[in-house]
């Protein structure tokens, strides 16, 4: 099983849906693809849906992966919202703290409506 990324660009944000198995090996490549798509996009905000992504080993709790994500993102004007499952709350808090220590504005959510409210607080969300 591989990790597949689906990109959907809107006027306000880029949405990435990740499906399949995320391993230590393919996570860095996937992050590079997301960053490249965001750089090509006119959107400043990013919504990543990992509901259908399976994690191999401790990818989310690996500080090296967290640092790579943060370093790769640089400082964005708006936030990065990640939609995930609530059974990984400790992993999510860990990654949020690494990202925020690198001055990235990343938050994990379990409901898309909450993520959209946070990403675009002054607009009527689709």
C-alpha cells in the first residue's frame, strides 16, 4: 500500500487528502509534494485531511519528521489545519508544539467545520 495525495485548490485554501500507508520513508516525499503544491498555489492556507491515512511506526512522534515539516513550511501568512482522528491526540499535540516552536501556525482538528472556522474566521465557509 502506498501513500496517495489528492490536491483540491479553492480560492482561499489548498486541501490535501492523504490516503494509504505513511511510513518514515514516504512521509518526507509526501511533505515535499505538499509544500511544492502550496508554493504553486495562490492560497496561503492549507487543509490536510489524514482521516484515511494509516501510520507506520511512530511517524507522527518522530521529532525529526516534525522538524522537517516545520522547516519546510517556512512562515505562512495563514494557518495549516490538519484533520485527523481523535485517537491520536497525543501525537497531534506533540507535532503542534514542534511546529509552533518553529513559528508555524498548525492546528489539529477532528471536524472539518472547526478547521474551516479557524482557517478562515472572517468568511462564510463553503
